[in-house]
C-alpha cells in the first residue's frame, strides 16, 4: 500500500505558492519603479509567423513617443527618480535571488 505524506505535500504547495507570489510581486513592483524612474521599457516587436499579430513600426514609434512624453511629465525630482531606479534594481535582484534559490534547492537537495 502506498502511503502519502500529506504534510510534506502541503509544505511543497505552500513553498511553491509563496515563491510564485514573491517573484510576481517584486517583478511587477520593479517594473512600476522603473516607470516611475522615467525609464519606460519599450520592447521592439519580434517577427513571428502566421497567426500572431505584431505591431507595426508606426505603432512602435507612437508607443516610444508616448513613453518619452510620460517621462517628461514625471513630477519626481532627480533624487526621487534615482531612488526609484535603485528600488527597481533591488526588486529585480530579489526576483533573481528567489529564482536562483529555488533552482539551488532543486539541484543541491535532490
């Protein structure tokens, strides 16, 4: 007969849920701080085939123009922008640490 350790199952579930929430929370907070710092990420569209719609160069220029306009209208001082940028870097570092620690737990403790 197979015995299932339900407590261990709950522990793994809670650890995975906590890690997922942590990564998503700090990544979204990092993006928010990056925008507040005046560095709106505009990603160039990739060329895909068939069913995937890609924005046109005109739409990309419009998005870049809107991002530049938003950066000019930013009410924060230079010191506040610098602080927001460092906060964004810190949030991304926490995300990287959470992912790295998860990988190390799998590799080392397996």
